[in-house]
């Protein structure tokens, strides 16, 4: 009898691990799938704070074609003068490595961002080039770490994500907090292979626009450097009919079109 109980308990342990992983994956699928829009347009600004707390403001526009994690995005800075016209084109498609190109108006040149540059800061902000490219759902393996921790007044699931291909990311693993009642990543901590916390992303001011959850305030901080960047969305539109030809290297070279 005792032996049967042990066997039964052991079988439950075997079932628990894959079930837990499956639940974490399902939660992350809900985060990705809640955005059903075909295209998105932002008008936003970044407040970039240095170690002393001094802020510099940068305004930009962003266009995206496709859904979260399977999209084409073009970011174009409009102010101040030293970054006006700078653009970043990112192609994030399932089954392929992220591809990014940067346009610098001062030299009127488009160049592809090399793999080793993905960990560099984007235009002096706390977002790296890798952070500016949306993560593809299937690029990570997910594990449930806990449930019930409160973040900004909401109970959350805590999920660990590890890259399927570790050599393609500067992050060895990430911790993700997703509210029980809202399919959105409200807190993400990113770590290197030594367990050092490199960046922390906090998303707040959640609103539902055209049936899509959006964070109107996103803060990215760099704990090891004592800096942070706050992204504030001033205007957002969905499904305005953006076309494929708006997301090419040729379009990237035309800042006046944005």
C-alpha cells in the first residue's frame, strides 16, 4: 500500500513540471495574442535621465505592421535637432533572426546593425538595439516561478524566460510579471550569465484602446549604471492601413515621409 502511494506521488511530480511549463507558456501566449491589431502608429517621447538625474527629451514616431513578436517596425526621431531624422528599421519575424538597419541623416547612410552591436544603447537611451526589436514568443522557454506577488496594485504571475538560442541575446534569462487580470508584461528584469541584473522595464498607465491593452508609460532602467529612460506615449492609433513598402531600407532613407 505504502509503495503504491509513493508511486502515485511520484507520478504527480512527473506531471507537475510539464503542466507548470505549459501554464507559463499559455500566459505568455495571451500576452502576445491580446494585440489583434494589423498595424500601429505611435507619437511618443523619451525622457533620458543620467546618473545625476538630469533629463534630456527626445521625440519620435513609431510605425508597426503586424502583431506582437511577428512584425516590422520603423522608429523615427523628430526632436531634438541632433537626432532628427535618425531611423531604426526592425524586422521581427517567426523563424528568422531579428534584422535591424539604422539610418543616420548626417551621413545619409543606411547600415545594418551587426550582432555584436545589439547590446549597445540605442541613441543614448537605456534601451539597447536588442530591446528595440520585439521578442518573438518562440525564442524563449518559459517556466512559472510564482503567483500572487503584487505589482502596482495587481496580483501577478512571475515567469522565467530563457532564450532558446543563448548566443543570440545579451540576456541569459529574464523574469516577467504578468497581472492575473490583464495579459500584459508590467515588469521585466533582464539578467546576464553571471546573474547580474542589467535592465529593468516597468510598464504602467495601462489603458485599453481599440480592444488592445497598451502601457502609456514605460520605464527602462540600468541598475548597474544608475540611469533610466522613461517612454511616454502621447498618441496611438491602430489599423490605419499601413503598407509593406513603408518598412524597407528605401523608406528608411526618407525621413520626410514620416
